[in-house]
C-alpha cells in the first residue's frame, strides 16, 4: 500500500518539478514554451513548431502518463482489470472530446492574450467555465458505469486519482501568462 502511494507521489512530483512546467514563467512578451509531462520540449516561438502539434503532443504524453498512474494505484485483480479498462477507455475518449475544446481555448488564449478585448476576455472565461462544467458532468455520468465494474471503494479511489491528475494538469496550465488588465 505504501509503495503504490509513493509511486503516485513521485509521479506527481515529477509532473510538478521546475524542469517540467507546462508553460514557462516568462513575461507575456517572451516566447512561451510547453513541455510535455515527460519533460520534452514541445513548443517555442523560435522553432516554428505549430501550436496544434505542441498541444497534441502534450495531451498524448499526459494521457499515457495518466493511464500509468491509474494502473499503478488502482491495485486491481485481473478480473477487475478486464472489466475496468474498457469503461476507463470510453471515459477517457469522452473526456478527450471535452479536452479538445479546452485545448482550442488554450491555443486561442495563448495566441491572443496580448491583444484580446475585454469582451473576448469575458468570452474566454465563460467558455472555460463551460468546459469545467462539462468535465464534472462527464464524471458524474460515469459513476454508475464504474460502479458496475468496481466496488464503491475502488470507484472512489479512481475518482480521487482522476481528480488529482486533473489538478496537477491545471496547476501546470496555471503557469500561462495572465491577462494584463491595463494593456
């Protein structure tokens, strides 16, 4: 039990390490760089890599690491795993669709943060809130599906792991430049 929790803690520390921020803490006028959870450089204004590819790589690495963290911490029997992983895969496929919207919002935000109007800023806030609400609705929708294949305690554990991974991702995204109220 202690060992699996240490794995989660070690993975979370790796994701949060200073060598591994999702966005550099540079001023808005400086080039922004994304790094994947594994530490790979994903995008820089000077290397001409399209931001779409950067976000795609970031998300791919995150999805892979998410599944590894879940697998390492769920401690499922073979019978439980056979039932769990198809539900998990469908859940993450549906979550990915919502995260497509989130990725598009982030892309647009990064491209316009220096020039967006007040109305555009409020539109971003509303759309971001809608995405967060959609994620929560999806989680609630899947509770019965997970409860069919897992015990209630295992279902609760899965959601705890899922929430923590999401919080870490959001913490990395929180390093993006903030809107200057006085451009």
